[in-house]
C-alpha cells in the first residue's frame, strides 16, 4: 500500500516519510518509508503472531481452486470486499482485485456463496495471473507514492472509467464497493441475477 524499504548508510539524513529505522553495527540502516501511513511494522518473537491471522497465500501451489471454492461457500459476502479481506486471502488490494475479477469475468457485487467450482477455478487462475504480472512488472506506479512499476500500463479495468474494454469494447464503469472505488466491465462482468442471491 505504497510503502517501501531503503538500505543506506546510517549517516544520511532521514526523509519526510521515513517511519521506522533499524540501524546496524555495520553502519548501515534499514528504513521503512510509509507516505500514506497504511503500513505496519511488528517486532515479534514468532512470525505467526502476525502472519498467523492471514488467509492463504494465493500463489502457494498447495492452495487449490477446490480450497478457494470451499472458502467462498463459507461466506455470503460480496466478492470484492471478501477478496480484499486479508483474513480470507492474503495479498490482494484494490487494483489486483479489480483486475482479477475482470479476468475471471465475475461481477464485484456477486455473492461469494453463489460461485460454482468453475467460477472458483477461473478466479484463482486470474488472481495468480494478476499477482504474477504485478510482481514481474514491479507493481503499479499510479501516483507520487509509487515508483518504478509498470503494471499500470496494461490495466484492463482499474482507473479506466469510460474507456473501452479491451475484451468487448464496452465502456468501463466505476462504482463504490466496500468503500473502495471499483472498476469493471458491465458486459464481461454481467450483474445478472445478483439481487436474487
């Protein structure tokens, strides 16, 4: 969420958004940069004290579409906020959720318990594709707090309101879901029968 780490000589002056500094005997330091103050740092004896509350890692090969389907069935929540819930699944933020839902052709308001096994398989494949591409492209540089990434150059829906969908040509729409701006294609991600769920 826009944070960064910097390793540098400990004698250099600190910068505006440096939030935590670890200085080493070598004369080097590790600096946690956090402009939007969304990041957190924990100092714990056991990593599970922090990571134990996270949901499964979607890139873990032992996590299957069957596992995802079971987790989706256990909830009756809208897909977008559920996928961004780090207790449900680790690692998805706003950008990656919008992009994955588009690739999977799933509407962000669809109720999780209505997804079929095939839907879950498409969704897991899309999540993995989006995360791997984001990693390959060093993330997205969309404003002054992000740097060095190029994933934004190939967004399918995120921040493309009114532009043509690269799949079908329909205009990308924006709604607010779970207090987050949400971008989707109304043709590729049909809202059919959502109110019945």
